[in-house]
C-alpha cells in the first residue's frame, strides 16, 4: 500500500471524525439550551407549599391575582379591603380533604368537607423586583368556618420573606417563605413561587371591588 493511499485514507478518517465532533457539539449546545430553559421555567413555575411538621404539601390555588388601587384596612374585620394607593394580592386554595369520619362527640358517621383559605398580601403602590417587607396587614383566613368569629380563623403575618423575582407583561413572578400566626398561636407556613396576574376587579361576598383609576 503506497503512502499516497495511506494519506488519503487518513484524511478521510479525520474528515469523518471532524463531522462527528461537529454534530456532537451541536447536540450538546441544544441540550444545554433546553436544560437551561427548563431550569428557568421550573424556578418560576407557580408551585406553592404549605409546610407542617410532617413535611411539605403542594397547594393548588384556585386563583392568584393582584388588584391595583386596593389595600387592607383591617385584617380582623369582615370588610377588610378599601380603595387606596396600594396593591392587594390574593391567593385562594382548598385545604386537604379529610374524607368520611366519625364525629367524636355524637358518634355519627359524617362527611367532612374542604375549607377555603385565602391569603391576602398588602403590597406597596409601586411594584418592582426585589424583596418586599410584609406587615401584619397581610393575613390568611379560613372562609369556610363561618361559625367561628373572624379573629379565630385569621392568621396574621408573623415572619418571613416575600419578593418579586421579575415582572413580565404586568404579571408578577414572586417567591414566598413566610409564617402566619393566629391569635391563639396556631401557625400556617408557606413556601414556594406564585405567579400573580393583574385583575381590574373581583367579586367577593356580594360586593364587586373595582380597581381604583
């Protein structure tokens, strides 16, 4: 076999290896872009948890929004909202179903129901990315246990952090790690991410709350 033939075969082999490396490089770039995009998406995927001693439970909110021109006037009253220079965020969800069970006092077999909870966050008028200091005007309330007085089923913000990670097309991508405490000392702890969409008005207990213009 002459040197010319060997050189030709070597050249062809190197060309094939170069083509393979080029294809592999393109595949790695595409894979990196997909993984990076996926990590960004998962970071801002609205996934909220309630944290207890037994672990974290995923919450599936029925609504997540905020209204401009509204603020919390009194977290321990029935009508807790008022038009003002601020923003009010709301996250509603159902508690975990307890299913069927026996009532301890009567002994009868009863059907237990889910409770509706709503988290209300009092936010400043000007919204921008960064951490927002919550105060005790922010709260969580159980709206199903109407037989109890409002203070007994209201949890005021106690400690923790809330931040706006980014704002896209007026949607707020937020993070929360906070504890809300009732007057009796019971607590609700939340962790996770929320996407809050703007809303001009919302209907609550027979009243339409309209965005202040």
